[in-house]
C-alpha cells in the first residue's frame, strides 16, 4: 500500500465519521465501538 493510498483511505474514513456526526446521525462510532468491545471479549474468552 502506498502512502498516497493510505492517506486517501484515512481521509475517506474520517470524512464518513464527520458526515455521520453532523448530517446522518447514525451513531456509527458508538456502533463500531460496541462491536469492537464484543470482539475483544470474544477473543479474551478463547485465550
């Protein structure tokens, strides 16, 4: 992955979260945070 492609992906992801916060109101950050915690708990179980 080139640096240019990485920067474009970061800007797209950050842009989505900004758009979600100000316009869409989907609370995608909360949803993804909860799913990340579920994944961590699932992986901790298998440790």
